[in-house]
C-alpha cells in the first residue's frame, strides 16, 4: 500500500484524495483549518473539468447546486446604474451555457462527502483538521513530514494542494517569491446577510481602479462579495492579519459611494474574510523527488482566468491517472516516472488556461480562447 500525504482539503486536495485512493494509495489529508473552509466566491466548472465530476458521479449534484442568475447590473462609483443584461453575468458567462457556476464551499462539501462515502477499510482516507506541515525532507526512503501538532510521519508521496500561498511549495521547492507573478490587483471575498435584497441578480461596480461584484447565494438569504483595487505591485501586509487587510481595503475604497460604505461595514464583521493578490504561480516543474504540486499551489491561473477550480479538478485527476499506470510497489523509480508524465501532460493545458488572465487585460479573454482552454486536454478512457 502506497501512502500519500495531501496538504490542503481544497478542491484540488479532495479530488486528489478520491482518485489516488482509487489508484491504490492510502491518503492522509491535512488541513490547517479546523474543518472545511466556509465561504468563498462562486467558481466555474467548465469543459473537461465537467468530465471529472461526471466520472466521480457528482455532475448532477453539482448542477443542482449551481447559481441561477437572471442577469446583472453595472454601476459606477456612486452606485448609478450604467447598464444591465439578462443574457450574461460576468462571473459565470452566458446564462444559457453548459458550464456550471456554484459556490466554492458547495463544491468542496460535495467532494468531501464523495471521498468519505467511498471509504473502504483498507483504503479509507484519513483527515487531519487543525494541523499543518512545518518541515519536509524528501529522500530515497520517503517523504518525511513534520507537523505543527501531530507526530512526524513518513509517506511515499507528498502532494501540495494548499493554494496560492502553499507551505508545501515553500518547503519542497523554495520561497514563494520565486514563483508568484503579480497581476496588478488585490481582492477580498466575504459573506454577509443579503442586506441589498438581491434576488438571483449580480451587481458589479468598476471605477478608477476599484471594483466589486455582489451576488446572492442560492436561496437569496446570503450575499457573497468580491471587492478590490488595482496596484502596481504587491502590497506589504501580513497574510495572517485579517484586521490589517480589512483596514487596507477600507483605506483604498473608502472614498467611493453607492453601496461601498455598507459593504465595507459588513466586511469588518465577516467571519470568512479572505484577501490576497491576483497572482499566477509559474514554475518550471511541479515535481521534486517525492513531492508534487496540484491546483493553485503549482499553477494558480488567478481568478481573472475563471479556470482555477477546473484546473484543480483536472490536475488532481491527471496526477492520480499517471501514478496509477505504474505498479503498486511504490518505489522511487515508479513514482518518478508517473510524476514526470503528470507534469508533461498538464503543462500545455495549464499554459492555455493561464493565458486567459493575461490575454486581454481589463476586458477579459475572447470567447474563442475560453472555449479552446476549456477542452485543451483529453482525459482518455476511465481506467
């Protein structure tokens, strides 16, 4: 039985746990948060990523949870409506399309339930919440991991699925400054009660380098807000200090009118507040010895691409698929060959998807580019 440590109970981490278990690994998922992380923006599942959900028997459940926007409005910095549309919503594209937009926490809940429900005694996935990697040494004998709270353990493989600020990447590959490429924006995401009384309707604001998107969660009881500002380079702030991050947003956006003052007010009390730069992760390899990266940890395309969750789903599937082509011995040579194939197979798909965020800054990628990116990889037959 090959053992694998997966750092991060994310879309990438949970998908990797599901497929690696089916390929003969015994997964352990470690997550810094005490439970599945709540909140988050609406995410898109598109193209070949829909096939991954279908192969997990989750496609219909995901479709049932999709957001169902009737349209959107665009307002200026004082809240005056500039235009509206009932054919498209900027976060999800055409309202009559086949792609699925659903809340990030709904998607992770579905994935977690599927991993849990598929458990068998010999292959059960172990979840360790409230802990995190602190040290990692990889050699011919295995990946030796140390944790903030748990005892040290050795695994055959370590998979970093811990997002843009990946600890696994830092420990195994080097400082994040070597791999993060700033895209000129900072954004926050948080939840609140639906004080705007929106009903299946999005409101967007763009004004002189600032903007937001507000939309209700399914059922219209709750709002999800994405709000931010442009910047020439990375801002200096503590990535663990949410108070300082909220103060920075209030400083940059406090001059705006309309609904912005109320959004900043409810932001201060939001329990699921998240803030970071719009950035891409660009690396020459996502593999080093017995360590591999998947999803945002290895190739974050940024929310500007609209493809982060799809890349996470597809990348986790391809990683397990390539590792499953080798025998179950778990030798270093077996793993190295499978990991090398994973890297080579994903690289063209990642490149075309990351290009969506940089193709046409400020206006978004063309429909032709989006369609090409969604299906730029063949999953092959289900093995």
